[in-house]
């Protein structure tokens, strides 16, 4: 219950520095009363229920009054404990005033909770006007109201709060799965029809409360519905990117969670639907334009063109729908050839490799100074290790021609020389 902070279990209430009110029995104090100092709620009002007032004044100066409809009536049934202490046996649904030397020092109301027990008999769940968003709980029975008065006859009511507990699904980001959680919806003064957010799994609904039961240490009401079969659906896109580890590729996908980087990006998308999803509609947009559509539950896509992509998923069961989306960025291309490499087995700069990003077509040829082809490759991730026929090539200058095309359709024609040093 969220409103317990309005309530305070009390044994002593200070009226001023020299006086105090003390109650006995099973009770709680509600201190948010309009026009009163507080309200005592007993459960029940029995022989142990008393309200004492202690002051430094003589009891002759202390008078107790009841009040109703703005009229005060002096009490004659006040018990005297000592020259400075008096008490009363409180009655249900009654207002009291303590007056000392002609001045009202305390004004409060008393309830016997046992006379206001919730009288609900059943609870059932039905679809709301928009069953994908909310459902209606039908509550039969009644709830007596805590109506009290201030000293001038104004009528007010204490709000009574109940909890509706039911299961739903929540996305677990760490485990990447839906998990069942217990959801609590707080309702005030339950009406015959209670609207609550639609769950994403079949569940029962349990009404519990009110907020005074735990404070009074008495059993709370607990009323449970029959099982409700939800119509709502949810999805949550997750992705797994194929990683690459060659360090001469800039912005390469190094983690399965990467959705931005050098082309080509091979990404497996999963829809992660709740149980009653029946249909899937995937749409991929590139730079705002629709690129393609698919209807599989999950799918693999290769992003080979530079651009900003939006992957959108819509799911439905013919009644309710839900959507999820994710953005993917494929970098523009670049390629640079080195001026020197040192295949001397020290672990640094061992191969002639281009530094590249988003290259989707590639062909490289390396020649010696006499025009002999010493190395060819169609994979920019691979390089020449400085050997010819399995034997170390001589130090010196070698020449290369690189023809490539980027994911942004940019064409590269590189010609130059590289120095092999050992």
C-alpha cells in the first residue's frame, strides 16, 4: 500500500508540553483528518479500548464533549484516574472534544473498524473497450465508508485503498527474455468496475486490503478471480552481429551487440514475442526509404550499403498489435595502403595490409621491381607476409595495385610502392 505513510501507530499524542492523550487497545491513528487533530481507528472497540487525557491541570478544569452536526454535548460518563488524569470508553462513529479551562485542546473522531469491514463477494475480469490496453474487473459487494464530521458539521471521508495483484510479463534486459512478475495496482474506494493495465500473460486477479488491516494486525480481505486469458501482445527486437577480429579493418564489429560499423554487417534479428503473437511483419528502411519487407518470426540480414537503417517489427494476433524498432548505421568506406612493412617476426607491422572500412569488393596485386607478381588477394582483411614461394622476399621496394569498391559505391584505384624492411 502506498498510503501507509498517512498512518501512524501511536500510544501517546502530545497536545502541548504539559498534557498528552494516550489510548489503549488495538488501534491506529489517522492524522490527515480535515478539521480535526486526528482520528482513532480501533479494531474492535472492546473492554480494552480507552482514551486517556493527562494534564498538569486539576481534573476539575477538564471537560469532555461529544459533537455531532455542529452541536457539542458535555459528557457525564468520564472516568477519573487521578487528580490530573481522566479517560473515556470510546464509541464508534463519534466525535470528541477535550476542553481545558474553557479552551478546546483536542478534537478527534473514533471508528470501530470491525463495523466497516469490506463486504466484497466476488471479482471477475472482462475485456475493456480497448482490451489491448486495459481490462475491467467486476467487483460485487459493497464497502462501508468512513464518514466523519468536523466540529462545525462538515462531512468528510477517509479514503480506503486496496491492491489488485496479478501477473504480467516484463522484459529482462540482461537475460534477453520475458519474465513473469507480480504487478500491483492500487485502487481507491473500489467501484463495481475497476480498469487496470492489460497483462501480457494469462493470470488471476486478487483484491487485497485495505490499508488499515496491517496496521491493526487483522486479516486483510483476499478475493481472487478466475483465470483471465489475455489478448495483449508484446515484442522486443534483439540482435546478434557476426564479429570480425582483423585489426586492419577500422570500425569492425567486435561485439555481438554492435549495430554500427564497417560493412558488411551480418545481423541476426529475433522478435522475442509474448506467447499469443501470431503474425510478424518486418520492414527495413535505408535513409528513410523502404528497402524490403519480411514476414518471418526471426531473420538474418546483411547490410552491405552505407547508410542509416531502421528495422521495424510489427506483431499481431488479429486483435492486438505491438511494435519494436532498432537503428543500424553502416559507415562510409575508406582505404589506405601502408608505405612500409617489417616482416621480422617481432609481432609488429608484419604484413603488407591496407587499412580499410566498409570495403565490399577488393582486389590487390603486389609486384617486384621486375614486374613479377608476388602476391594477390581478394580479401582486404588479409595481407602479404613478405614471402615468395614460401621463402623470405628480399628487402627493397615493391609495387601494388588495389582496385576496390566501398559500401557507399565509391570506387578506389590505388597504385604505389611499399618498402619491405627486416
